[in-house]
């Protein structure tokens, strides 16, 4: 059996972690690989070869990564077509987008209305989820701002 490179092992580990969150294995492998590969951009062929995935799995996985905002297509000088890379600020951009938190909060509010209102019997689960998403919607932008301020401060020193 062929020994996996450290990068490939990392990609496989990322796949396991993300599959635990309900995401497809290929998605996790691709994200893991793009986080540690050299060069930081990879063509579809490089991704398929490096990860042992079919071109179809690479295409589907990269479409998911692009749609989620974690990866982007980039031109590669001297290569035909395009390649992909992870956006350095991807997770910050995703976290800062309160749209999904607001959508879940609004869904819970609609659930409360369907169930008979805030004080109707059996609505505690809806209230707790609504309140949690309201909290996240309110607090995550503040955390992103704090992180960005701290991170920028590191760039001025020995970071």
C-alpha cells in the first residue's frame, strides 16, 4: 500500500471532520487539500490526482466550495483554464454574513406563530432556538470585528 503524504492525510482528516457535520467527503478532502497544498492554487486535474477523486467529484465539490464562498477560481499564468484556491478570508466572510442566522431566527419565529404563539404549550424548543439564533445574529458580527482588529494588530508586530 502506498504511504499517503502529510498533505493527503490532512485532507483525509478534514473529510472525516466535515463529514461529521453532514458534508460530503469530497468537500472535506478538497477543502483540506486547498488549505495545505503547494502551490496554493490547484487545477481540477491536480485536485483529482492528489486526492484520488474522480473529475466529477472534484467538479461537484468545488462547485459547493465556490457557492459557499470558501474557494474561488483563479487564472494561472501559463496554464489553460482556471484553478482553485481557498480565499484567505473565507471563514471570516461566511461568519460575518448574518443572513443565515437571521433566516433561522425568522424560521423559529414562524414556528412559534404556527404553534400558537410564544406562550403556547410545547414551544420551549422553538423559543430556545429563536433566542439562540438572535444571540448569534447579534454577537457574531462583533466577534468578527474583534478578530479583525486583533489580527491586523498582529501584522504590525512579529506576526
